[in-house]
């Protein structure tokens, strides 16, 4: 089968990774059946439309559906290759990985598996998840053989190939980024590499096994998390010592071997805010630096909230006849990074909710990338454009492009992204 082209592929999970991946294969004239439990998403895709925001994705999906290479369904159907791209959240408060979505996806495809099929886990997963998936499939289909028991002679091939893309550039990076492939056997790896070579122009690099491939993705995002934590901790230190962290980083980065990242209100998204905990869960006594970095970044929203409380206090000191009910706060941005619509694990959303819950006065939410106000913020005034916003305090949480063009009409700003730090404020900004 290694020399035969793939004719039909099934992608389980049509979210921010699954749908672009399905569209990419379909654009190469391969029949793709995407599967999702969300009936609205299935109907939307089958109309040639998309339910998420990602540049260029709408055009590719529309063309693929119109030409008959892509369709969505609620139940898995027979295919030659199955790609599982479902969420891997936490369960409980101890950041324990929740593999229930992977388990459910595995059991959903088990009835339609046939000898020679390839199953790839794309979901970012803790070490050992691919082997767990193989065990679940074997339990559901005792009539078939799997590589963890039968090795190269197995009926079903299994591999792990994590996505490595940046939201907002997914369609480009799916093609150009290298892929790390960890098959459970060399034959599994070779078959998976052949599948991705259908559209990947980067290198398909074979790891020694699925555990290394799983750990590779977790390591990439943990590296970034540690570096962000350094910048965030610098912002706390500079605030304590009365310095401008943005000036400090700008000066330090003039050293040829220094490249400090920019601090922010925390770390969000399904990857960087989650993946390091998967490493910690695998080696809780050893992953000390990774754990500390996560704790630094997870604590940043509370520090931002303390700055907002300080700003309210400063305003009331200047207006002794007013109370907190008279202070209007405008919150700029809810998404986990600029210029996308993704709210997953967003520290900005967390901060906005807590401001609304704790502040007695009016709260304005400004978010140009989201069409509807999240239900947790329904009591706030929701606006997509910052032009007409007037407030006593402006809290910048996301540096969307539209926010870069002007400072807010606020007497005091809490600037967590350094977007307005070079401007001349009417009053000292609270950072």
C-alpha cells in the first residue's frame, strides 16, 4: 500500500486544525470526509462555508465542497486513512490530561476500520496517548491486529503527527512547516509520511517513535512558555522597581545574543497554555522549571486585575465625589492573540469576566474579531469598533491591529501589551 495513492481520507474533528487539514487534502483532489459531532458545523461546511475564522480557509473549503472533494458528516465512514484532531483539555484542577475525546474518536472509527488502514493522532497529546489510542482500537476490534502487539505485520498502521501551525497562518504553515512523524513501527511512519507528502512542501521527519513525536510538540510550546514567563516576570519586577519594562526589553534586545519576548496579560490558546502541563503530568517531580513558568504565566491575569483596581482607586482619588459606580472601564480585546477570533484559554477573556463581576460601574467590551459577545459578558456593553469608545479607564489586553492606530479616550490606561507606551499619555499610565 505504500506505493498506492490515498483515495479517501477521513478527518475526525473539524475545528481549528481538523478543518484546514481536511481542506488541504481535498485541494489535492483527494476525497475527504470530515466528521464532527457539531451538527451546525457539519451543515455549514456542506454549504461550502466555514464556522471558524482563518485567512484563506473559506476559499479552499468552498472550492473543495463545490468540486465534490470535501463533505462533512456526523458519523465516521470507511476510508483508507483516519486523522484524529479532537480537543485534549484538562480534567479537574490539577491539570490532569483529559483523553476522553481521543478515546471517543477512536471508538467511533473502530467499526469502519479495515485491514491496511492508517490511523494518525494529530491532537496535541501527553506522552503515551498514541499507544493508549492503539489499545482502545484493539479493544474495540479484536478481529484486527495492531502494531503494539503485532508490530510490522499488523492490520492497522498507527502514528502520531502533531500540528505545528500558528493561528492566522494555518493554511500557509500546514504546507511549509516540517512535520514530525512518530509511527509505532517504521512501516507506520513511512505510510504516514507518504500521506502528508501529498501537500507538505516542508520535510516529513521521522522520529524514533510516537512518544518522541508527542514530546516534541510539547517541548516546542514549553520552550515558548518559559520564554514568555521570563518576559512576564520582568514586567512584575519592573513595576515593583518603577521602571518601564518595554524600554528595558527594547534596550536589552540590542545585545546581539538577546531576544526577550514581549510580556502580556498571560498566555492563552489551546497549545502554549496547555501543553507544558502535559509534560509536568508525565514527570511531576522533575519538570520544575516548566511548572514554574506555567505558574508565572497563569498568575499574570491576577496581577493585571490588581492594576485595574489601582487605576480605579487613582481615579477616585482625583474625583472624591464619585464612587466606583461612576467609573467606566473599557476593555480592549478578548481573544488569546491579536487579529484572530479564538477565545480558547484566553487570559484576556478571563480578565474581562472578572472585571465585569467585580466592578460596580459600567464596563465596555471592545472586540473587533468576535461577532457576538460571549455569554459571560452579556451584562457589558459590547462594541466591535473602538472609535466611539469613551471611558475613565482603558484596559488593553490584546494588541489587535485596529487598536494600534489610536490611543483610547481614557483618562488612565492599563496597557498590558506596551501598545501605547511610546505615546504621550494625558496622565501617567498604570502598567
